[in-house]
C-alpha cells in the first residue's frame, strides 16, 4: 500500500501545473461584428485605449429569463478587472443586477453623454442614461472612477446591426 501511495505521490509531483489559463482575447472588433450581425445590434467596443488595457473575455451571455447581454471584459492598467455590458431590453431589474443593486452616487458627463454612478462595496458602476445605439450600457468593476470613465468614454458602436443613433 505504501509503495502504491509513494508511486502516486511521485506521479502527481511530475504532472505540470498551469499557473494561469487566461489568454488575452485577440480580436474584440471581429467578435463584436459577429455578435452585432447575429443580434442585429450595434454593440460597442472600446477604441483607442492603448496596449496597457488588455481584453480578457468577450462574449454574448444568454441566461434563462434574462435578455441576451453583450459582455466585454478588460484588465485595466491598474490590473483591476472591468467590463461593459449591453442589451437591447435592459430594464430597471437588469440594471440593478449589473450594478449589484448599487447605491446611486450622482452623475458624470463624459463626452456629452450622462452616466449615473453606482457603488456596491468595492464595485463601481457607470450606467449610461441614454442608450448607446439603442442599447442599455453599463460599465462596471473594481477599478477606480478615472479608469471606469476612460473606458466608458472609449466605447464606440460597431455599426453592424440595425440600431441607429448614438
């Protein structure tokens, strides 16, 4: 029995372990175009942020009893994670879920667009008061307000779907 256990211990010690599995997303605009065409939405992507902003996950989230949600997650220069969520049918319940039932903290104007600030513990959220190309938009994460605001200001619609207006 001891020989078998010792053999197992040696085998386990020799198996390589991966310290990280996250790989940066290589082509956010291409994924956005595909989702935009599929959903007929002009989903937004960040533009002009620089190399220190690293995309880590991009997808269309489909959950039961929830509207489909376009999700773009980034690692900010501070190494904090933040994301942008968009949907066509983002009612008050959807916004509350995205902000983690956050407490309103006033408004901020970013490049002519008004965003409502929310906090919930260490999590901060910006909710755009007017739809961006017909989509309800939330930027959220543990990054500080300047990083969240820089990310929100960088969002540009892909113009692949059928929604209009900015």
